[in-house]
């Protein structure tokens, strides 16, 4: 028993790469468990079966059943993650890592997905440092430098439309005092501009919510300007660089990874006008972000959108600024469509509440938080589970009997 416990402890100690889990499939552990099972059986048969000793026998027999179930699971268990696109055709088989196709024995598709979120917090920032944090609720007051902003509305799903800008977005190339070019970006599409010094500037696309390429993912595009910016191609002398430029930020090179292989990039500045007016109202669409309206003492109104978006009057005062943090998930669920033996069954799959179908147990693992296009499911089939469950129940009953059945008093 001591050897078995020590080996199991080795299997759960954190090791980089997770290789320690191989202990649970090791022949050494199986051999030690086999010895433990044999000694447990020997102890059980050494005692005569009577009404008073039934708890003792049930406890030992249940321990053996648990070990047998666990060993069956270690050898025959199948467990893997799959991505299922929303609205795709039913999935009947999956391709394993060894290249073989595994028939699930049922059809699986996801027809809907829903996320409930906690209200995000209001953050007062000084640069990248959080100076204070406030709960998001109506009538809350937030001090930003010498200004006081009051929260007048909180919308869990803010529908934002009819955004009117005070001017036109403009890209300034070169020194702002004497620029090489001033280019209005009115959203008409790609534009190719030849600069006086022989370089070529190609505006690939203007974004209302600029993708964060360096993080390996992109934000969902929005109809309102949350993080407006441009993706540019700068070419000169058979060299080209791809540049990301957000309003109010410095240009960031996305490609090539080696700056020495890139052409010289002129100074770039993207000026985005303030929002003159905007229409915001609550909606039922779960994909829409949290929104909060803030009103300053002078009547200036600002809409804060979760994850740093802002529409309207600036919220900066000196070095301080107030933003709305990203809302964290409260729970999420997927609507499954299961085709089993010719019947179509619809089930709700909620996080931490698995669904059993055709010998498989389905878990909702994660989802595509950017585009909301797919969910990740964990599928697990363990033939040893029934034995483990039966053994645990027997162990509980046997232990209770040991406590409550009085043993014969000895002289």
C-alpha cells in the first residue's frame, strides 16, 4: 500500500510537460496494485464471513473492485478534445493522432451557444498601472484626476449604432510639421500611395477594432470604433514590411520578423476623430459587449465598452484614464443535437455538467471567445467507470457497517 501511494503521488506532482502522468500506465504501478489486490484478498479470506464481519469483507472487496475498474480504465480509456463548428453537419467519427478514424456510434453537432458574463469593473489607469478599481453599477462615482465621472447607465448587451464622427480619419506619413502625405481613410477600401521619396505605401485595410496579431489572435470586428487602426504595407528597393498602426499608438512591425530585412519605414501617425454622437440601447444578443455611460460634471457624455473601448468625450485627466475591463465568464452552455439509433435528441451541455451518450461522456471544455464560431468538447469513454462507481459505493456502505455493527466483546 505504501508503494502504491508513493507511485500515485509521483503521478500527480507537477512536472513541465506533464510527463509524470505516464506513471499511471506504468507496468510497475500495475504490478504493485496487483500485489496489493492479492494481499487484500488474502486478508479477506482469513476472516470468517459472519454478520458482524460483513462490513469488513465488503470494504476489502470494494477496494479490489475499485482497483480492477481503475486498471481497466488505464488500459482501455479513450479521451480526446475536438472542435465543433456551430451549425456544421453532424460529426459521426473523429481522426485520432495515429491517423485512424474512430467511429463515435452517434452523430454530434452544435446548433447554439450562450455565454453569461459577470459585470466588468471600472479601472482607473495611470499608463499601464491600475490605480483604483470600482464595481460597475448605476450612480457609482469615479474620480479621475480632478474630475468626477458618474455612471448613469449599465447595459449587459449594448447595441451601438449610428456612430457619427467629428471629422475624417487621417493617416499622416512623415514629419507632421511637413508630412510626405496626408491620407484620408474613409473606409472605401485598399489604397496604394506613391511617396515622393520613391517608397510605396499600401493601406491594406482600415479597422474599427484593430486585430492584435502579435498575440496570435484577432478581436472580433465591430461596427463602432473600439481600437481603430490600419494595416499597412511599406515597400522600397524590393523590400516590404507589414505594419500595424492603431490610433494614438506607435507603429508595430508584423513582418518580417527580422527588422534588418525590412525597408526604412517613415514616421506614421493615425489620427482618428472624436465621436460626435452615438445611439446605444440594450438588446438580447449575447454576442454584444457590456456598455456603461459616464457623465462628467460639465455634462460631457462617454460610452465605455468592455475591454478598453470608448465612444464620446475623452476620459483622460492628466495621466489618469478610466476604462471598462473585460467581462469574465460566469457560465456558458452549448445546444447539442445528438443522433442516436435513428433518433434525434437535443441536450444542453453546460460547463461542469457533462452529458452521457452512447457510452461517451461529453464535457464542454472551452469556446472561440473571439469569433464565437466553434466550441471545444472533451469526449471520454472509460469502460472501468461502472466498476469504480460500484466499488466506491460498496466502500462507503462497508465502512458505515464497520462503525455501526458492534463487534463481539472478547474476554
